[in-house]
C-alpha cells in the first residue's frame, strides 16, 4: 500500500511543481512521479518531515512540493542557465 501512496502523491506533487515551474509541457506522468518522489526526499533532507517518515499531512505535502520545486529549479539552472 505504501508504494501506491508514493506513486499517487509523487505524481500530484510532481505535476503541481511542474505547473509552478512552467515545465508541464515537457514532462509526462512518469517524469512527474519521479520528480515528486525525489522532491519529497530532497524536501525531507532540507526541512525534515518528509512523507517517507510520517503520515500524509498538509505540512509533509508542502515540504514535498517545495522539494520538487527546488529540484526542478536546479535542473532548469543546469540545462538552461536560468531558474525559469
């Protein structure tokens, strides 16, 4: 059951982060899920309280979203030389 929750929440978080960072047209559902899961990990490392360690709450969802946005900003910075 935990894997399904990771995939669903990762997809939603990755999709929202890609909309915020304006990369939604370049990504498919698979990449959104990957960005969401890795973003949850990054957010958990930076801010603590990731979905990995506790149940899904608003704060863990926001930490995951911020982590995914940071991840997409770093990818954009490396690829294009600018955050957006």
